[in-house]
């Protein structure tokens, strides 16, 4: 029997692979500090958990409409109004089985064979796979710390071709945790809109972003580009990763096409998860989520201080998503080997840059600070021991090489 070319060539998500290796070590009796997966340790707000218990009382739980429960779509529209000051019709919102399903539906609806989609390098790896699944060609644009590892309008313009069909950005970004300055995001949207291309903006970490200096919440792209395609999720801000519930805000013309695709691909998102998620928008749940955002900012400061202490530089300081993308090139190891040794010797799980693109694949590593402060401190202490060991190895190697009349770059 024959496997498809797609199945034979698809790349694994290495963050999950290192997570599995960490689980294997734990099964052997080792204590592993897991800083590889973007999964908040808080869990769902208590009101959401209570609502799920109430829903699972034996009542019938029929399929919801393909676009999702009306009450939940209305609650999300109210969240955009109250939190971000933008008016979004509930009719433009589709509820999906996690943000991943939203990305799949949007790729299916907007990508034809040969279409080009512009993405940053580094960026979330699954987006590349989804575009290629439908015959699209991913055009990755190498980015640097100078643009906070994000696209800007000049880079998009340079990468543009007659086949460009979409620009896909994530702000804040996975793996870097950095945001695109809003004026730059608006400029990218203007450029793509004027040329008739889709603007696909992943905002699943938006509500974890730092507020503006005047205390106002971060701005959604919808305030500059009402017809952008926006992806969001209950996984990050609301801490509901395993609930697999997300949403997209669509241009009105795209809604019926997404609805038909959703019917065929998924039927609908989980009915009990949707019913329980209504409790995420109560004042108490939203206040709790804000407290958690502040806690994550404190964890970020702890991690940045710890990485600086042990000599692992962070070229672009994150301001939103709970990731730090640090530079390991000074250790003398590539990112993959560094992550392997961190796991094998220090029992700390991290994610190598290879997951996120080619440009920083060997030089950078992602750390998720969604773990508790205690876990983060222990993980940083263990990495400090590893760095000391690596420096000792480098010094010993330098002495040996010098004794043979050779030179070696310092570690």
C-alpha cells in the first residue's frame, strides 16, 4: 500500500518530540524541568471548570452549528468590543477545534496550488505545513533581532511576487515572544490589501501582551484592517490548552466558504467545551486571566535575569507570548546538540531553533516560561551547571589544541 508524499515528507514538531523524550526520562525515575511546550500551568479558570462539570450532567449534547454556538460567538464579539474597542459582528466569527483547526480551514479556503504565502523565519512550523498541504509555496523571509525577528513592510515588499496570495504573521510570535509594532503591522496590512492579498494574523498570544505605556490593552489588527483574517484561541490567555477550542474572525465574504469546509472537515467544535467556555468571559474569569498575565510578566523577568546570569544572551526581549528565544552560538554547540545535552545531562527540556525555520536553526533555542517560578529557577540553575561544564570542556580542548600548535575559536 502506498503512502502519500505528504505523509512521507512532513517534518515532526520537534517541541513535541523533546516533550516525549522528557516523558521517557520521567518514566525512568528522573525529574525533568519541562520548558519546551507552550502550555500555561494555570489551567482553565475555575468558573470554566465548574461549567464543564455542570454541562456533563447527562444532558444531551448534540452537534453545534458548524460555525459554533451563537452564544459563544456573541461573547467573543463582546470581548473584542470591551477589551479592544472594535466592533466585530458575531456572524463573522467561527468557533474551531483549537486555533490549529482555524489555521487549517483558512489555508484550505485561501490557498491554490502555486500560490505564495509570505512568512517570517523563524515562525510557527505548522503554518508552513498547512500551506504546503494545499499546494501553496511558503516564502520564508529571514529576520533578525533588528526587527525583533518579525516581518516589516520593507521585507514583505522585497519578498513579494506576482504569485503572492497572502501574508501570514503572528504577533506576538512563537518562538520569539515578540510583537510587531502596531504601525508596522498596519503598514504590512495596507501593502497586502492594496495588492489583493489575504492578511492572516495569528493573535493567539495578543491578550498576554504588555499593555501600552498608558495602560491600554494591546491593539488587534482589526482596528486597522477590519477585513484581516484573525486567529485566536482559548489555549493561551485562558489557559485551556487541552480543551482544543479556538476561533477565527473572518471577512464577511469568507464566512459561507469556511462554514462549508468546517462541515466537511470537523462538523463542529466540541459542544461541551463551547458551553463551558462561555464562563471564560465572566468578570471573575477575565480578572483572573489578567492576574495570570501579570504573573507571566514576572516569570519573564525571572528568566531574562537568569539567562543573563549564566551567559545566554536574548537578542530580542519578548513582550507578549511566554517564550524567550536565546542565542547559544557562544557555547560551541549547535542548537540541536545543546537541547540534547540540556535534556540528557541537566534534565531540562527545551526546543531547538530547527522547529521554526532555517535562519536561526543552529544558533537559537526556545524556552517557554509558562512553567511555575520554582520550575523556572530550577531549570535555570541546571542550565547554569551545564554552561559551566561546556566552558570547562572548551578550555580543556583549547589547551590540547594549543599544545599541538593549532588554534581554536574560544567557546
